C-alpha cells in the first residue's frame, strides 16, 4: 500500500505485457521469439549507416518538427506536411488521438479482441472503452460497431488487418461503415500491417482520409520497416485533428536517430518490400502446412497467425514454449504466432503438431486429422 495520492482510476488499469523475451535454448534446440510481431530481418545497411552517421550529434535535441521525415511522408502519400503527425511509435499516435478527442465521460469504440494497447491507452486518457465483439469469423462486426455509436463516442478505431486475428475489412465494407458514422466523430484506421495486406479490395487508409474529413490513418515503422526498437510512427490526419494531436504529443518524442532511420527506410522502401514479400510467402507456406496438418485457422493478412484455441490457449502456449516457440497467448481466446525466419516457422509448424498430439485442436474451430 502507498500513501501517495495517485489517480484512483489507474487501479483498474492493466499494465502492458511485452511479448516474452526468448531464452536462447529449449531442451531440443534454439528458442524463437514469435510473440511480438517483430520483423526478423536486421536493419538494412543503408539505414544502419544513416543512424551511425548521427551518433556523434546526440548531444543536441532533435528537430521537433521532424521536417525531413514529415516532408518525406507527405511526398510519399501526396498529402500536405500539415497533415502528418509523428509519434514515438504508432502507440503514441493512437494515444495522441485518444487524448486529442476523448476525456472523462467520453467513449472510444473498437472491435475486440484487437490490439491490446487500446484499452490501456483509453484508460490513461481518462476515457472509457466500448468493445464490440468480433464476428464468429474473427472479423470486425462493422454493423454492430455502427450500432454502438452513442452521443458520447469520440473516437472509433478500425484495426486493419486486425491484430491479433489477421482478418481484414474490405474497402466496400469500410466505406459503407464510414458513411454511417456521424462526420464529427473521428475514425482512425490503424494500418500497422498494411504492407502485409494482399486482400483484393483492401481499403487504403490514405484514400479514405482524402474522401472523409473525419478519417485519420495510423502507420508505424515497427513492422514492415523493421524499426521496432527505435520507436517511430505517424498519422495522416485532417488538419484540425493533426493540430490537436501535436498539442498532446510528447515534446521531442521522436529522437533524431528515429527520424533519420525512418527517412532512410522510406528511401529504401522497395528493398524493404522484398523482405515483406518473403514474409508474405512464408505466411502462405506456414498456413498451408498447418492446413495440411488439419488445422482450420483464419486467413491472415498480417505478419502473424491466429490460433483460436479458447480454453486450451494457456496450455497450448506452454507446449509451444517447451518446443522452442514463444507466442502471445490471450488466455481463454487464442494465441498469436508471428511469422519469423524460415527456421522459426518450420519449428512453429512442428510444434503445432505437438499441440494436436496433445489433443489441442481448438474444438470446433481447429480440427486435427
Ligand atoms: C505493433 C502495432 C502498432 C504499433 O506499434 P509501434 O511499435 O508503437 O509503432 C500499432 N497498432 C497495432 C495494431 C500494432 O499491432
């Protein structure tokens, strides 16, 4: 117990759980960390060099306007720099959006299960989360989300592809939804996994930003660009919203190294896309092998796969860990495994066979032959 006068509403706030760090060895070989949707490739040489060149200058504060990076993002998407807002990872972007739109008594609406950071960030903003359950196919239920809008709704998040299920909304579905949202409520499309989305008729957040005055897009350099450790993400947002986000942003929250690494990554985007394409091919290979092994899993458009295992989830995560695979379990619901390097993916497929051998098949949703 403490005498310190802390915010009482924080008592109900869970802390963010980081994906388990990998011990280096399991009984039968190396351990792979497939618990945080990280990109398995190390930094591109061009990006590493760009950062190295800056190291002697870290006695200086970064450019708080991040002019080079904002300009590069604006040029990449054909938007104005006034529409670009940077953050210390896109979790800070989502946090800025919440703190710019919602406070005590206000509601932030999103599908559930979705990105586990959302409820915590809503609480930290002092607002309330409204969770709309995914459909039986693990997809956003946009009709139910539209029906859940109240006069207290201030922000709606659509995570596409959805973390942790990998499912998507189509452009037609999202347009139909946006047409139903009152134009004074901000909708953010969290496209952390956009580069991995190969769905036909996939929405493009920036196109919807151009079309709707209440739509913002959140992007990150952590996943496809492989910069999770340096922390940089951004929004493309309507100007009044962008201004409000900058007011609640952490001053100097994006380091000079992060700005430079992100700018260099945009210059190397074609080279990075080759890696993304390899991960997409691995995703298809792993899902194909699992399907051949009898699993029936949702098709994923992210760099991860969702195993809807219900009550078997915690036991399954333990078995996988014993076989050298660390995943992200959501007890009672399912577990998420990231697509990693080829060796890790082979190991995941083999370990999934151990689950089936242990009688864990997810009941109705995943059937082992
Ligand atoms: C990983 C992730 C992010 C952003 O992560 P940062 O490292 O903070 O940029 C945002 N949204 C979703 C859905 C994610 O999975």
